[in-house]
């Protein structure tokens, strides 16, 4: 009798585990569809051609990932139905805020788009990584190999974005900073305006050259060092992204 009860509990646990697996699959299905809608706008507002192409490529990848999920639903004999996941609402609001707060055709906007895109990538990497473990635990090897393909694509996209941040954003951002410094000289008589422009902006770029910014510059360097130390033992993906984020911060700290 006890053995039967134990088996029944174990079956119940497995059923709940399977149910959660299906819920998570439907959640990432919703996320992928939302990403597909968001990518054209991100591409339109990207400044560098490299970033525009990266977003365009990711649209193709996302379509494939949606098809993979549909195949998984078919294999599992469940409806290919998405379950609303709030995460993309948050990221969409972040993109809108970035577009309001940065200039058209600016490198700062590209840097912001890269950060948001990598935040989305990290969410997807964590989700596909978790789903892969669920599939393996449930001996669902067919789905596991499809999930692994998507996971590898997300990791590759994350690395590509890091490369763009390092290769294409830094130097041009520095030039943009110089232009802004020149503008600041011309607007020296309009101090209130200049103060307003710099106050509280997450994309503040004038860390160099102004004695008043020395303290900020030191803080940025210290935060960057702490960030690099914290991520030094992480996964290759996290290390890669930390490198990209650090490259952008380093540029600001110059
Ligand atoms: Fe994706």
C-alpha cells in the first residue's frame, strides 16, 4: 500500500513538472513572437549598419526559433498556444524611453539598444537553458536538441552584440563626445540648460575634460572594476557580455 502511495506521489510530481515545462514553453513562445514584433523598430532606430544588420539577422533567427517551438508542441501533442509573458512589455517600454531620451542617429542610442537587446538575450538564454534541463529530465530528447539549437543561437547573438559594442560603438562614441564638448563650450553662457541636459541622464557622456566630473569618472572606474570582478567566474556568455558592457563604460570613463 505504501509503495503504491509513493508511486502515486511520484507520478503527481512528474505531472506537475511536465505541466510547468509546458507553461514555460508557452511563455517563451509568447516572448519570441513579441521579439519578432519589436525587432523592426529597433532596426529602424539603430545608427550603425552593423547593428541594423544584427537586428535583421535576429529576425530570421527568431522566426526559426518560433518554428522550432511549434515542432516541440507538435511532438508533445499540445496546442501551440502562447502564454502571456510580461517581460517583453517591460523591454518595449525601455526601448520607447531610450528613443525619447537619445538623439536620432547617435552612437549613444546604439549603445542603449545593444544593452537592452543583450538583456533580452540573457532572459532567453536563461529560459532556453532551463527548458533544456526540463526536456532532459523528462527524457524528451527530440525537444532537447531543438531547444539546444535555439540556446546556441541566443548565445551567438549575445556574443555578436558584444563584438559590435566593442568594434563599432566605442570609437565613434568618443568622436560624438568630442562634438558634445564643443557644443558645451558654445553654450557656456546657458549654464542652466547645460545642467538640465546632464542631470540624471543614464546616458551621460561628458565624463572627461571637466574637473567637476573627476569624481564621476572615479566612480565609473570603480564600478567597472567591481563589475568585472563579479563576472570573472561566470559562464562564457556572461563573461562575453560583461566585456561588452565594460567596453561601453570604459569609453565613458575616458
Ligand atoms: Fe529568440
